[in-house]
């Protein structure tokens, strides 16, 4: 009887381990980043501003995070990297020598300026032993379109209300809405996402995708580019990263 009970317990633990590993890998926060194929893509739109008119853009391909960087991920970075300047925000506190989450750990991290987002990428580059960085605006738009030319939103042309967090009181936890064709979540709404500046010395950088604070669906279009001061820190801007091939 004892042998059978031990055998059953061992089998149950093995099954639970397999199920846990499956859900871990399947989680949008874990597993391989989706690969964005190399090739020539048509970006922009006749609806766009001067910097977002239709044009062909080539990429060698890259991988992109499925979700925006979360509060939990950024807390882990802060506690590992120990940046010189102490970080504080409504989402993240500091006590007894450790950073900790004040909001849900799966919310997109905000109150992160451009330079702090770049620093996170440099830290992750060292961990992954590859080049991890913010996407350029063109790379971001290529990823947001999911391989489909001409669409307004990551899911197509239909109204965003069932597809994105916008016209809301704040951001949602990541991956609450269906992903686009590349498997990327929240490429419109939730929080706008920092993109790599054209020049290191520039005072501004684009953030793309719109945010929860937008009231008009037009502000969530994949080709719309909004310039922010690199020092901007508020509840409507976060980021996600790409890894070069």
C-alpha cells in the first residue's frame, strides 16, 4: 500500500511539473520571442503625416517581445542591475534595499523614460548575449502589422473596442486581448511604446501604438508616430524590445 501511494504521489508530481512547464512556456511572458521575417514591407499610409507616408522598407528580420515589459520584469532588472539613480514610480517602490511592485506585476511598466528603456535593453543584452534594444519606428510598424500591408490596426480595419485597451481609466495587464498575426500582444493601446531615436543626440524619440488614455481610435493606427521628449515619464508610455538576428 505504501509503495503504491508513493508511486501515485510521484506520478502526480511529475504530471504537475509537466503541466506547469507547459503553461510557463505558453505564457506570453516566457518562451521564444516571435520571429519577424526579413524582407521588404510596405509601411505608412496616405492617412499618415509627412513622416508616415507609404514607402517600401527592408529588414533583415528580428525577434520581438510578445508583450510590453511588465512591472515584474522591470523590478527584477532594478534589483539585479542596481542603477546609480534610485528609481521610484507609482508602480514601483523601494524599501530595505530592495525594489518591489506596488501595482500588479503583469501591468506594463510605465514612468520609464527613453534612457531608462535603453538601459534595460543593454542589461538584457548582457543576459542574452546578443543585441537587445528598442525597435526603430519602422521595425515597430513592421511588427505591428503582422505581415499584412495596408491595415490600420494590428488586427485589421475593424473598430478597436474589442481589440485594445483605450478610452480607459488606466492600462490593463498585458495580453488581455488577442495577439496579431505575429503573436504580439497590445501593439495598439494599453501603453504607447518607446522606439529607437534616429540620432543619439536628439532630444525626442517616437512612441508608437497609442495608449489607454486615447479617446479616438485614429490615435491607435499602426503608422501613427508621436514624438516625446526623451525625459518623458508618465502612465501612458512604456516599451518592449527586439533582439537582432
